[in-house]
């Protein structure tokens, strides 16, 4: 046996959809407003996972411009029909309104790392759809939303048979199940003459869980099991909270696994805060005497350490069979270049049997970038558009990346932000930036990001001469100052936490250290770190702060803005993000 330690995908990796193809396991996760759309990871031993690609072109027009925070691509469901991969998902364009204004799509590919077909819209009753394949037939499951006054936003689970080629409905839509408690995210499997319907229950917060219903016929009637398969809602001391949104998969040896999302909350004076977002975990499952799935360890609380079956070829003889020690800190750094291209058509190499297990934290450093690529390699992500939309030039200055200033950080249309997932509660990020801002409308720097209403940024920018009011003097030739401006943004607006004068003659290295809910920014002067402003509240960059729906996770990255003519550029090098388990 191998002991996996949850979470297996750490940091912002919610709504996992697990499928096995031969000896490989694949997990697709939600991407929301971020590119790359629908990241996919894979593993052969369930404990160690690698990025395997993403569903390129999942969004028609390759743009999510205008979608709200936590909108975009929700809850992909990955499946395999024996010949090719299928994925269905919803693009949600309204959040927190009676209307989700959504479209559900289906795409297929022979390989997860490329060649995905153009998305085709199918019946779009609600979000979090799934596909079920049986005897050459194809079924689409979904929830239905009743937007009317007095209606139920989660008004039951429906199923529609689709023509496999045309993807048009066959025979209409049927209601499978309704429940007094909120249910969504249906997944269907068949075992021993029963159809089992897995349901996400209770929303996606502290009340989240997984319930199971079953029927002898696909179309029902379904009997809902009286107890949950998985939840942590009854015990706030369970290390893995918000457990829910599950999917069952059988191993080659006939054992069963449950993939699901959970979160690791911080305890803060302001309550529990899940700054890392919702992450991917796996549990072992057994079937009871009455034919219901149960967690193998008993009860319904998710376990941190889980024994999973190991096949002889999955781990090298020298690899530890039960790695229980905490992972060492993992770093993404590069002195040669900030980013690197990834070829979408290149096959993903299999896991080397002699390779050491990667630490479950930030991804390894990419290779140098010779030219502006079509998109950036994982673990980089960009908001609402692929990164080539604001890539300027990576060739005139080897080892650097140049970003063109775009909209401000609160734009839902064209922000200029490159970021990576923060994967542990102790993290440090730094980067060197060189730029020549000549107006307060130009800035570039280092940012900790959750969404347009929750971020912390240390930016190189322009300010009036010290002591003068903010009256736009740069337009009449007043030289002003080059400064570092530290700002924090929450639902109450933006505040400036500190301003520090710096030299405009060369690059400056910026950094931030995160310890739990505290974020402390600094810059390097004469080889020494100098603090900028007070510790800021990193806990505001979480799913749980404020009253609006939030579904993503904290990111660290770089950005540039030019609010006038997009002519300003900034050069960056040496980005490093180190995430260390506490």
C-alpha cells in the first residue's frame, strides 16, 4: 500500500473530477475566471500528481472578459468512453443573481494534453453537469434552477439523453430526484445492478457534503441514503473542512476511491479563513453489506492520510512506501527567465519510475522563454484571457519578461496579471522589476490576489513631490518621485498602507512573506530587506471573508497597468514563489 497525504492537489483546485484510464488517474478541476481553462493533473500511484494539460479552447472566443469574480468555468466533469476523453462544464456569466446566465458545453479529445474539439453547447439547465456513458448511449445530468420569485434555485436533478454525434436531446428531460436540502453536482455510476447517484449537498461552504442515492433504473425512482457519505460540517475541529463534491472511481484491483474537495482553514481573530481556497483530496471507500458506499476508515469525516493500493510498477524500489513526513518547501524560481512556453501539441511524458516524488507545493521552475509563446506554462495563470493578450516582448532582454500596462486590477475586462497558486499557509514571493512610470496612471509590481475586491499590491509607480497634493502635476512637467506604493483592497474600498521613495535608475527587488493570516511586504536596498508598511490581513484573501460568493483561492504574481494609452511597459525577472507546510 501507499499512503497519500491530503490534499493531493494543494491550493485552488476545487470540484475535482476523477477518472481512471488504464494505469493512469486523471483529475480535472474548476478554473473559474482563470486561464488555462480546466487544468488536468494525472498520477499512477494517487499520491504524486503532475500537470498533464488543460482543455484548450474551452471558452468560445477564448475570452472570459466581463464575467464576474468567481464566474467563468465551473465544475468540469471528465469521463472516458473507452476511446476518448469527454468533458462537460458550464460557463457561468452571473453570480449571486436569480439567473446564472450560463451555457453548458461538451468537448472531447484522444489525449488530455491537446487536441480538444471545439466546445459544443448542450442543454443548459444549470451548472455542475456530468456525462454518463452506457452501452453506446450518452446521458447528461444536471441540476435545474427555478429563478422565479418563490422558486428553488436548486430545484432537483435532471437527466437528458443526448445523441452521441449531434449532442442533441433524445426523448426529452426527466426529473430524477428532489431533496429539501440543497443538492447539485450529480455523478452517476452503475454497480451490481444499481445506478448510484452521487450528489454534492449543502452548498460549497462549511455545510458541504456528499450524499448518495440509488435506483434499479437509470431514470429512477431514486432512494436517498439517510446518512452522508462524506462531510465535515458536524465537527469544526476536523482538519479538512468543507468536504464535498465527490466522485467514485474503481481501481484496477477492484478497490474504490472518492475524489472530493476540502479546505484547510486558518484560525484567525476574525474567524476561520480558507486562504488557499478549496483543494483536491482522495479517500478510500468500501461497500457495506447493503450495497452502499462508505468511507473505509469509518464515519464520514475525511482523512488526511489514506492507504491506497500500489501496483508493483508504480513506485521505484527505493521510494518510501508510506511517506508520512511533511514535505520540504518547494520553490518556483528561475534566474534565466521568468516564464517558459509549453507546446500544446507536445505529448506529456509519463511519470518516470526513477524520479523522486515531487513536493505537494509550488511547481518546479520552467526553462527560459526564447520568444512570446501562445500561452505560458503551468503553474502560471492569467485572468479572463490567455496571457498572449498582454505579452509585450520576451526576446529583447534575455531572462526577462515584459508586460504591457493594461486596465487596473479591478477590471473584469483586461487586467494585466500573471499569477501562481499559493499552496501553503507559509509562503514567500519575490521578483525584480524595472520600469519608468511617469504618471500615477502607470504602475507595476508584486501582488497577492484573490479577486477584484480582495488583493494586496506593492507597486513601482509615480507620485507628486513630497508634501504636494494629488493634482495631476505630471501633465505640466513636474518631475515627481518614483515610489513603492503599498495598497490593500477589500469590500470597503482601496487604502494606501505605505509609500516609500526609491531610485528610478535601475531595477528593484520586491517581496512578500506570508505567515498564516499576516502578509509583510518588503523591498531590497543595498542587499538588505527593508519592510514596507505594516503587516496586512492576508485572511481577507479567502473564500470566507465578506458576504459575497467566493470560489477560487489566493494567488501570488506580477502585474502592470497603464490607464491612459497602454504604452507603459515593465520588465520582470527572477520570480520566486516558495510554499512551505506549517
